[in-house]
C-alpha cells in the first residue's frame, strides 16, 4: 500500500528531527566504538519506520517503496552506519512479506514492525556471493521440517539479529532453480553467531558470519515454494540496490556540504578558497554529478513502482552504479578540498569516505551492475524499455 504524500511528508519531518537531534550528535561516537546503537534503533521503531516495509494487517503501514528510500537518504546525511541499520530491515523483511506463510508473517512481522525484532538477510557465502547459484548451504526435507546446514558471510546486523532470512539449496543439482528461502529465529538449536568482520567503515553496523549445523526449521517457515528462493532474492536485490543508491546519495550530499562550508570559511591568498577557480570547478562538478545521480535514482524508483521487470532491474543497477561512484568521488574530493583537516577525525569527511566505499561493493559489486546493464543491452539493444522520454524510436535507433 503506497503511502499518501501528506503522510509521507509527516514521516519525513519526524525522520529529520531524529537525524538532527539524536543521530547527528552520536555519529562520531558510533564510528569510534563500533557498537550497534540499539537505543536509536528502538527510537526508529517508535516512529514506525520499520513498518514501512510491512502491511497494515501485520502491524505496519506499508509496504511502500518510496518512503523508506527517502528516509534512508536523509538518515545517511548524518550517519551512514545508522542509515544502514535501518535500511537493512527492508532487505530482510521483503522476502517474508512476499513469500511467507500466514504463520511466518504472524510470528515475525509484527515484532519487526515495532523494532522489537531485528532481522538479517543471509545470502552470501565464502564461495557464493555475486554468484548466487554457487551457494552450498543445504536444506534437507525431514518430515514436516527442514534441516539446514551451511555457513553465511557478510550478513549486515547478523550478530544483533533476532531472526534471519536465509537462502539454501533444496536441490543441489538444479542451479539457481534449486534455491529456497527460509526464516530462521535466533536461538534455534544449531544456529550460531560467528565472528563480526572488522571493516574500514560502517562501524556500528555489524557484518557477521552465521553458522548453521542441522538447524531444524518447520516447513511453515519456508518462504514461497521450494525453488522460489532465487526469485525472492532477485526481487529483493532490486530494492536493495535502490537502498544503496539512497545511502550513497545521502553520503555524497553530506560530504559536499562539509566541503563547501569549509571552503567558504577557509581563506588563502586573501579570499575564501572556494573563490579559487580550481576548487570552485571541482565542487561544481561534484554538485552536478550528485544532481544527475539523484535524477537517475528517481527514474529507477518510478520504473520499479510499475512492478518487477528487466527494465526496472537495469535502472536499479544503473542507479546503484552511478550513485555509489559519485559518493566515492564526493567523499574523496571533500577530503582533498579540506587538506590536512580532511584527514582528521575532528571532521566527518574521513568517516564518510571510509563508509561510502562499502556501497560500491554491497548488493553486487559495481562490476556486477555493469554486467546486468550490459546483458540487457545485448538482449534488447538501445533503447531498452522507455530509455527515451518519448519511448522507443522507430527502427530502434
């Protein structure tokens, strides 16, 4: 259920207050300690932010595509870590909404909606990341249950999660058609939390290893039919790539804002450094590229709102590619514009630079995005979909 514009505006006002009054003062501390900010997560739950992915009958106010993306873009201007803490809920929850049995939805969605339950998304493995069909985690049917054995890596919020959406092979000989999805609650016998990775950025958003040793999961917690896991994962990844875009754009805006403010105050050779052509041109280029990335982001949202399609997937990939590259450029150039101060932890741009790098890798590296785009060009040529404002041109020119 799409949220009406008036309600969306009110939600975003609350998000702006949360970001300004609670998140911004804590951003540096979260990065320094690396601790998951559970109290802030609870406050986001009190605002109803996690219910944006969940239907009303299960305690939410959605599902809505646009509002969560705008929420996460605004939060990321103050803390990319906390924005990721919030946005990861959508990645893990959407497969439950799309494929969950009534029992699974009733058992987990109301708690996720309030923030009482933190969900995680468990797809990648040591040998199967971008190549989803290569995953080796097995789910073997055993009466009315499944026994799941395997190891998952790079699970955002994994060590603090109360429930995880997990993908495993029910038919190891069927490639991606043999993948099924399950929801697995924390505390299930055989489900263990491995180590958290020490990343260069996004500290405070744990990236975890999850280990499954004959974990018994009831069939009612399977998401969709056997073999539908790949489809659920791909549907989720389109939205996840737009989440990456939103986070990257917010980080880019923050980096540029800090650089511009600094350049207007810092004086060299008798005038503010922003008035020197070399720096002015650099910042102008970054500002223009952020504006272009945001336009593509909104074009991708528009296409995904129409429903899943090759066209929508391609635009999601293009948006993720461009937005994350622009974010990395904006952060790097902000550090450069601020000179030695840009390297200091007294200023946030060094943290932004460390944080935004991850989004060129998350949810399929940017090289994978180029593969998605290239395959669509190979199949449909140019234009594809409604690449031109007026639709495809006669003769395919």
